[in-house]
C-alpha cells in the first residue's frame, strides 16, 4: 500500500506544481533556452516531492515549455507556447462553421501558417455562443495556463465579456470586427474595408459605361438602399431602392430567384451592372443569372466579393474584388506581437480590397 500512495499523491498535486512552474517560465524567472535547476533544487523551491516534480516536468515537456537534452539536463524551450502559439477563436460550432466562407478562408490561412513552421495557430470553435462548449473551456484553460501568445477573435467579443478570455491581462488580443459600441476603447481590431470595397466595385462598373446598378447584399442596415443609390448617382448611374436586395447569409439560395427575376425585365430597363457584396451569395446569384440567359459581361457586368484564396464558384464570368485572408492573419499576429513588446497599436487596422487575377490578388 505504501508503494502506491506516493504516485497517487503526486498525481493529485502535480497540476499545481506544473502551474507554478509554468507561471515562472511565462514571467521570465527562467528564460527561454536556460537550463532548469536540478530537480533536487526544484523540489525545495516548489515545495514538492521528487515524484510530484518529475510528473509536473513531464507535463511541461509534453506542452512544449521544456526540452530534455540527454546527459545535460532539462532546459526551457527556446520558443515556449506563450511565444509561438496563437488562438483563432470562432463563434460557431464546427457544423455551422462550414457555411461561412470568411471563417473558412481564415481557417485555410491558419493551416498555411501552421505548415510554414514559424508559428502555431490553434483553432477553437463555438467559443462565443456557448461557454460550456469544449472550445470555450479549452481556450480558457490555455489562457489561464499561459499556453498562448495571443488571441484572435473571428467575431465581436461581447458574448464573452467578463470571462478570462477578455479579463486576463497577460494575453494580448485582436478582434476581427468592424466595431462594437460596447467594446472597450482599448480593443484592437482588424477588418476588411467593406465601405471601400463597395466604392471600388462601383467605380469599376461605372468606368465601363454601365448606367443601371443592382446590388445583392447581406448587410441588414435599413439605410443601405438609400446609401447605395446615392453612391451610384455620384458616379452617373441609377439605382432603384428595390434593386438593393438584402439576403441573410444563413439562407443564400433565395438570391438565385432574385437574380433571375431581375434579368427578366426588358433589356432597356433592367440592370446592366450587378454587385454581389458577399461571397456566400456568389454561387447562387450567378446560377440565377445563368438560368436567365443574360449575356455576361456583354449585357451585364458583375463584380463579386471574395476572400482569397477561397474563391467562390461562379456560374458566369465575374470580376472578383476581394480581401487577402493572409494579410488579415498576418496583421492580427503583428498587432499581437506589438502588444507583447509594449509597442503602441492602432485601435483599427483596415485591410484594403484588391481585384483578383488568375486566383491571386492584383497588388
């Protein structure tokens, strides 16, 4: 019985010992690359027995905080997790997640960064909507245990207000969002410049002599039709409020019938330019154009939104104008690294839209 009691006590106590040692490494008590004191010294400083300390060290070896060199001892990792591991937090579960192309583009870029070997981006799902979810619990544990260099929220953070994901001062954060009136003024945000996207799309069709504009949008703002009509008028085009058609991203298939109906108007009065402002609408909208028999681009110029490199499937020729998910991710990581270095960061960084040629953004 005495032989089994020691590992049981070690198992019960080692998480606290591991947490203390982890905090010391994150706080710089032990610098990256430095040799860890001999285990007998750690037993004294940590107030724990041999088995407990060894079990805690084994855990930190698995987590990447430590590295063991045969014949030399145990060292602090050159780049422990709190220097290399970034969290990408999605608000949706993995099932619903697949219907949002922007999130999928971010995920694809996260995989690309991971494969580069320079850093690691961990992904957590269903974080904002369900604090009992596995994703939220795992992200919170990783924050509290100093396993992350920073948090990248793929959506506004108001649903996790007051939680360690926002209150822990040791972890920098960036939010991929346009803005949240309830967000702290110190919040760092990165977001595609959608107003500039719309202006650039309008400039493109206006430069090609188009006069009658329609817009398919996911923007629920009731003022959108008036704003679009005003912008079109400024560019010498006409746009009826009824031609600014808003569709929920959760149900994009309705735009197929809308696009087809628009093109069934007499050619002299129907739109000769169409802007699709969300990539989740592109496949269904262009399917409706194909069914209508309209000649694109001779009779109808189409500009469609995209998130490179995840281009949506278009059933007719379109000109893609989009945002580079690589730049979004790189900018988020840069903002986190600047915060870690104590440097000033802007509250908002816009990602500029570019036209796509042969699947690549035209810089």
